[in-house]
C-alpha cells in the first residue's frame, strides 16, 4: 500500500525512517522541504526579519513602560518632555508668522522617549507603533489561521463529497466571491462595529478584536477553499485514493490518511500569504476607522492618525506604513519559499 | 446658529465648519496681519480702478438649497449679502459698525409703538428685482407669508410673534398673516403687528430668512433654481455638484452704501468638490482667491509662516461645547455633569483646535464680548474669573460621589480631524475619570441632527454654536430653554434636554426687560448664564477664531462681525 501513497502520506516526513532491512530510506518530503528552506537565503532573511519585527512588537509593554515611560493609549495634549536637557511641550505652539497651528514634537531619535516623535494626541509614536504591530500581527495571523482552517475544511468536504454538498458549498463560496472583498469587509464592519455581535449566548462587544479577526477570516475563505477544492477533486481521481477506497477504507480514513496529508502543504503555503494579505486588509479597514477601535492601536489606525500630520510630522504615518510593507513583503517571500519547498509546481499566489 | 463643519475628514472629503456671525459691540479687534483697523482690508487706497474681474472661490461642497428663506448655512448667508435684501439689515462694512442695524429696502429704521408690538416701515421706491420687476409692498407681504409656506427653519421660533403666525404654522399653505403684516401700496407703508413685545424682532427682520422676494416666488423650497434678487448680483447658475455663478444685477442701483454697497468683481464663481488640502494649494498658487473652508490643521503652520500676509484671523462670538444629556445616565446626575466641567482641560482643547492664536478657553455660555457676557468661571482650579487649569481630583471625587463610575459613555463627534481629535482626548479623559468611554464619530452631515434626537440616546456630544445675531437669548434661550427641547425630534436644539422652569421664567423676564432697558436685561442674562453653569448641562470649551486665506491678488479685505468676510467687496484687480 505504501507504494501507492503520495510523498505526503502521514507517518512520513519530518523524522527520517529506516526500512525493515536496515537500509536508510530517502528523507521524507517534510524533511526535504525544511532542508530546502534552510538553504534558501530569501527564506532565511525573511524569517529573520519577521522574528525581529515580532520580537520587537512583543516587547511593546517593556519599551513603553520601562524605557520610554509613557502610556501610549492616553492623550497627553498638554504634557511636556525633556529633549537635550531642556523641557519642551509635546504639542508645540507654532511661533512662526501669525503663530497659527500646533505641531507635535518630532523624532528625537533617542529610545528614551519620542524616538519617532508624538502624534496629534501627544502620544509616543514608537510605543504605539510597537503596540500597533502586536494588534496587526495578531489579527493577521489569527484571521489567516481561521481562514485557512475553514477554507481547507470547506474545500476538502466539497471536493471529496461532491454532489449536493459540493453544490451548496460552492454556491455559498460564489456568493462571497461575488462581492468585492473590501466592500464586503466594509459592510460587515460597519454593521458589526456599531452594535457588536450577538450569537445566542455569545456576545462580542463592538470594540473587540474578535470582530475584525472574524470578518477578515470570512471574506477570504473562498480564496483558500476554491483552489483546495480543485486540488481535492484531482486527488480524488488519483490511483492511491482509488486504491485506498478499493481496499475498503472508510471515507473518514481516506480523508484523514490520504487527502489531508496531501492538501496540508497547500494550506501551509497559503498561511504566510494570507497573513500578509489579512494584515493589509486589517490596516485598510482600520485606516477607514472601521477596523481596530480606539483606544487600541494598529498600524492602520496609526496611519490614519498621521494623515493630518503629513505635512508637518510625516513619520507618524510613514513609520507604520514602512513596518507594514516590511512585514508583508517578508511574509510573501516566506510564503513563496515555502511554496517552492513544498510544491514547486503550485501557482497558488496567482490564484489569489 | 450651527453651521456646516469646517475641517476635512480623514479619508473622505468632508465639509468644513463655518460659522455664522459674530460679535457685538465690535470691540474685538481683527488680528489681520497687516495690523490694520478691525475688519479692514490689507489693501488701502481709492476703490477706483478695482471694479471688474472674476472672483474665484472654492469649497469642498455646495451649501444646499439656494433659497434664502430656507438655507441656514454661513456658506450661502455670506453670498446672500450681495444678492438679497431685507427691510433692515446689518451694515455691510468691516469692523465694529457691522453690528449696527441700518435701513435697507425700508427708507428708515422702523417706528416702534404700542409698547414694542407695532413696527412701521416705508418701502423705498424705484428698486427692481434682477428680473426687472419693481419691488412692491405686495412682495414684502408675500415674502413674510412665504417664510411659513416654505417652513423656514426658524419660522416657529423667530417669526411666531407676528399676529396670525399661529394659523400659518398650523396650515402653512393658506398662510395670510392677517393683521400681522399690513401693507399700504399707495404710501408704501408696511406695518408689523406682534402678539407681544420682542426685543430681538428687529434683528430677526435683518436675517436672510426675511429677504424680500418676488411675490411670484414658488411657495416651496426653490432648491437649485435661483430666485430673482434685489442686490448688486444675481445667481446666474447653480449646480451643487460643480459650481455656483453670480453676475451683476443689471437693474441694481446703489441706494445705500451702508446697507447694500455695489460690489467690485464683475463675476463671482464658487467651485465645489475640492478637498481642503486642495483648496489651500489652489489659493497658494493663486488658482483660487479664497477658500470657504478653514485650512486643515497641518497646513496652518505653512500658511502662518509663508503666507502670513494673505491670512486673516478674526475672533468670533461662538462656542465649541459639550452637551451632557441630563435625562439619561450618567449625566442625569448633576455631580457627574459638574465633574466633566471640572475635568476638561480647555488648554488641551485649544491646542487641538489649532493653538492659542486660533482659540481661547471658555468658561461661560455667552462668549466674551457678547451682550450679557459676564466674566466668571465656576470650574477652574484655584478659582478666579478666567479658566486656568482643570481640577482632576475634584472631578474624580464628584464621579465617585455621583455613583456613576464604571458606566459606559458614548462620545459623539463629527468625523473631521479636529472634532475627532478633541473626541479622542475626551474619551481618554472619561476613561481616566472612571467611565468606560467610546468614541463615535459620525458624518458631518448627520451628526448635528443625530445628537438632537432623544431616540439616539446620545449621552455626550461635541458641537458648536455661532450667533445668528448679537443677543444673549440667541445662546441661552435657544440652547437651554424648555421650549427648545423636543423629544424624539431631529430639531431639538436643547441637546442636553435640560429643562428648568425657574430659569425659563428668568429668561422671559430678561426678554421683557430688554424691550425697555437692554442694559439691565443684559445684566440679568449674565446672572442666568451663571445659574445654568451651576447646573452644568453644557461644558463650554473654547471661543474660536476664523482664518480667511486669500490669494495674492485679493485686496480690500473687509470682515463683518455679523456676516464675516464681505465677499463682493474684495478687489481682484
């Protein structure tokens, strides 16, 4: 039976195996993929970049409370700080010409406070950038995981069971697919962020991060489920699946032992790509004030905060934008590398 | 008067706040960069040779209907000064004299008799509408009937003192104002009979709602169709999605330089659809001569430093304030309301508005320099008559004493950048006080009506009020009387829903006193202001100033305390 299995039959992979006659078998597909990743400089570089970004964001409370000594979520409009030994207002009254306008303090480039300056509320931009990164990464990752799990589930079930189940699930996906992604996200956000979400005994408040996570996860399910359904339809006709069915394996066993291991690499390839996509979506929604709600911050909300300071304090908007670009590019490069390692023939990104 | 918002929304192009009117006494000087006299232009000299050219104005959006008896925005009230006339009007000059009432279509100020219940005018002869037809007493009578027929916004609050107004309010379509407005075509005499003396009646006659229109004007909102005018210009075309054009009225002959001076430009065009950022750039590059909307906050420093000779800063008799809903928790508790007044850092709000050159902290409902204003400050750390600092400890103690700590509070603001930033500050402050506050930004177009309707259960809202005319009642009685509170209505300007019959009686007494002794009445209004502040239904935040930004070719800038920049008095050549 093992001869009929694809390279991703469960039981093989990450741990090397030895045949009964003692001869060493070739390394499993997972091990090969890992080895390829470890020898791919782009994958290594993007992973390092992500580790740095994630690590820095996880240290946000440490930086805000013990280094910058600031509360990034409270307004500090009339506060002062010390710059080069001199006390200065955080929001500074213009003294030029007619004296119109107030400008937040600019970047001090000192980690001890206001490294990237202050925003319009007198809050430390660097601290908010790190906290915002936590939120953006959390929403991007959590929604991508939910999206991939749901997408895989729907794709496998629809593809394998076929018939009415496939028809119903496909039509549901068609309906979601028919909406422009951002329009659907905006509609859901506007409705849910007004009153929260009530599902029987479960209540999600309007300001909860669960709402953007769920909204973003749902709108992208078709993007994962459709290619996987096609993949399963193809696998269903393969010899090793037919052999398994012919040997009397139950549907559950076929799904678990034959299909899932072969679909899993595609799901894993999807994951980093979806994280990047979902982060961008979250930032777009938050930029439009219909994503993460104050007092929480995300990179999108910080860009929004900086919109009114573009002429005077461009770092407020550009710093989270740069972080977003770096992180999204890193996830995309990692996704490409994972795809190359697991399935060089896959064209998954092209289908997104 | 509330006027359309003035600062740009973050992502969308929003509206811009604008203001209506100012002042009183005219004692507040213009801070025009030239240092010239109040309200005067940076350009001086003979007007000869400055007539002609086209004045280009820009705005984010149109101001709605062009009908002067319906429109209630400063955007068009400014333009009506050069187009429509009333029997009497505020002098169309810059500086302190701009709050003086002068005869316009009437030959003289009215003769008041019968204890302030009868006002008699004589109509000027020889004036024609822009369609060539003469202005007659029949047009005057028809215009006042039309106020009710088109459901003019203040028909029920300003003109309800006219005899016959009750019937007109009940059945507008058949409004005749029998006995209320009596005209004699032969003598040109027009007499108004009131049901009771009203010290604000003359001021209300000078408002654009009381414009004299042809009797043939439609008995419904004219919308985008211009109605013939009497002033130096008429509206030649209007498309709310693109532009508004004004041309010279060929039948206009100046009859009073104070009431209706001839304008300088041959044509005035206002283009709609620009963002405030684009408006600034257009004016900087002389592609436009003036922007209706206030410059966005991030361009103020640039304007202030590079274009200081083209920026005109003028104080307003206006108020940015918070309304505390006195009928639902937590602000149905007077201690909770007082806590907010103690806690709000007005200096912070001044900074968020644009700094000390653009606003000053407010303690009173009546703005500084306004009739009835008295210097006092009930909610400032350390006491005194001016605001110096918040007292957060006292505020926290009051919140605890009120038993409202921990309650949810929604902060409803307009979604332009300045309002939202003040809202963010307030949300942060409320959380500090122990509430669970959330910010609810709403479109500028709907926020003002949304916060008035009790069905929306708005607890705390940020809004603004600009005077219609210089009288204490235009703030206190309009914003806080029981008559201004209309539950379940979008037109309930007493947004706090605060109704105090004792203070209502005091306001009625002050109004009555105002007929015979305005000075004594103003003293009473000052006391009433303080009485209201003790109950704390409102939180006065700042008294704002206005920035007019003009192109380099513009001269003869004049600022009226009543109607702001006199558009048609600008020179463009």
